[in-house]
């Protein structure tokens, strides 16, 4: 039960909150840039976006591992 609850929490935090509150708004900013004149700090913004993607991926895979562990534990 605890593994499932923690997995659910990671699912909510990772893909849902990180995506909706942090990653997607930043991506909208990036899409709004004019390709011929990107801002001076474009590398910093891109690095932040990719860091958020890694956070989301790690939390998603951790949640998946917890769900699998919870399933195996019940068997």
C-alpha cells in the first residue's frame, strides 16, 4: 500500500506538476522566440528546460519501479 501511495505521489509530482507548472510554460516561451534573434540567455533557458525533463523522467521511472515493486510484493 505504501509503495503504491508513494508511486502515485511521484506520478502527480513528476509528469503532472512539473509538466503543467514548469516545463510547458517554459516551452511556450521558447516557442515564442524569433529564430533569427534568440535572446542572449537562450542556453540557460534551454538548460533549465532539459533539466526539468530529466526531473520528470526520473520521477516517472521511479513511480513505475514502485508500482512494479508493489505488484510483486502482492504476489
